[in-house]
C-alpha cells in the first residue's frame, strides 16, 4: 500500500514538473534567479526592444547572437503559455523575448506560444442532445439549440450576458459603446467558455438570411469592430504586432489553419477543432474576423487592402488567410454539416477569382444606429434588463446533460497522466 502511494506521489510530481517546465512564467522566474541566465536574458531584451541594440555598442550583433545561443539551451527555449491564463501578457512577453520573428537576421519563430490543442471538438454533441429533447420535431435549428444550451450552462450564460451588456451599453459622454470594454468581455467569453458551446453559437449552420444575420451579430460587430470606413489591413496588422496577445493569437491561427494541398482534409495540421479554436482566439482583437455578410459563410477581418500601395501583395496574403483558406473553409463546412463527415480538399468550394471581388463582397455597411443593433440582438441574447429570463423561451434541456464539458487542458492532463502511469508500470516491471 505504501509502495502504491509512493508511486502515485511520484507520478503526480513528474506531471507537475513536465507541465511547469513548459510554462514561460516559471521558466522566466528560474532564469531571473540564475546568475548565468539572468544577464543574458537582460541582454536579449535590449536586443529586441526597438533600437535597444544601439545601447549595447558596436559589438551589439555579436552580443545578441551569443545571448540567443546561450538561452536556446535554457528552460526558456520551448516554454509556452496557456490561452486566457492569468498574467497571459507577462507569459507571452517572456516567450517573445526569445522568439522574435527576426532578431538581427535570426529567425526564431517556433509555431506559436500557446500549448497545443490535443483534442478535436465534438461538433454535433450539443445538437444531438437538444435533438433528444425535441422529440416529434422535423427540423433541427442548431443555432437555436446552441442558444438554449448556453443559457442553461452557468458559465456560458454569465459570460455571454456580460459581453452583450458591455457591447450594447452606451457611454455617458459619447452615447457610443465602450469598444475596449466590449472586446475585453468578448475575449473573456471565448477564452473561458468551453468550445463545445462557443463554436455552436458562432459556427452553427444557417439556411436563411435572418438566421445568418443573427449569427453574424453574435459578437456584436457594431461595437466590437465596425466603423464608417474600413481601416487598412496593414495598419491593423502593425497594431496587432505591438500587442503580445494579438500577435500570439495571429501566430496560432496561421499555424493551426495553415492550408495544405496534400492533406486529406485541407489542413496541414489536420485538426479542424484546433483551427476553429485559433480563429475564435482572434475575436476581440484589432483583427477580429467575422462573417462578411448574411448571404454567405465567408469570413474576414474588418479591413481593406485598397490603399496598400507597395504592400498590396502582403495585404492580399494576409486577407487570404481568411477568405482564400482551404483549411478554414473546410473546418467551417465540416462544422455546419449535419453529418460528421469532413470535406476533403476536392470537396471544398472553389475560391473566388480575385482578392478584389472578395473585398467588395465584404463591404456590408454597419447598422445605422446602436438601436438597430439592439433590436436585432433582443431575440437571441440576454441583456441586463432581461435579468434571469431565458435566452429564447423556456428550455427543455437538462442542465446536468450539458455541464462540465471537457476542456483541451483537461484532456492534455489526462493524456499526460496516462503516459506517466504507463512509464512507471514499465519501470516497475523492469525491476
């Protein structure tokens, strides 16, 4: 019995060491307290801080290269952060200190700073649950089911109500919404609510324009990103790259949604769930993507390449990550499909012939007034005035059947724990 307890404690300790070893906050603390690592980290931060290398003097390039080489063998190399974690910005600042896109010609980008998503989401889980409660009905409305499911889950309902309230409440001075507060609440919702709920709300299939417009209004575009004129995409990209969180979410999206002509499902990483999770990670940022209109399922950020000048090609490439991306398009199609069959590259729709035609299609004007937006939202999302009333009528769902859906982190912990148990079993047999 004592031997069993000892093995259990060893397994738990090993698991903690493995996970902590990959946390950039822990790695940063470890480096800062080490007399050899700490000065090298300070040097590296000077190298990447604007013209900080000038302060290092004529031998700056050599000092920076030496600092990088030394830190590549430290715990900082390979460390990662958790999306939505406490002190996320601090964690990401440590990651990017070593993994800047280019440090004096050294390309050190390694995928993205967030822990890998190890599970694909059950796209039809909530739909099947709600279908069981709607016995006798012939049509299944997954968007309605998603709203019901969110409303009977405490966390989903609470954080959804919070972001809607933040996004539709006018400020006393201007009478307009508080965009920063709205986007912060949106990020909190998509970071903390399990993807089984958020994905059904955002990616549920629609067959008519009324449904599609309600779906487009899910993230309250009139407050979260829309403006009278679209800003230039390169300007939005520049702003994004100066923010550790936005920069990291974009890197994650480009990695997880990278298309591939040779992949069976059109995604180089082969994981639709990870691609859609990375997509939602961009919501609430300066490059928030959304449906471009209520007549298609095309998505793009609210920006334009029309005044990009010599950077037009770079701008078109950036927009292409959204509106000409086989992986993202197939992930959206697979999620909206009534079956769980995933489309292959050959099944995907043919991309538009030019970036300009896609851009013209995505110029839907924002609602005329905040009042118009409120009217659209009233039928599908709760506000402070609604108090504890249900989102859309009385739900027939059981709250027990929808609670505690597994998160990617819990699945990772379970997998790591199982592997460690297997390792200990093999070691014990060896003795």
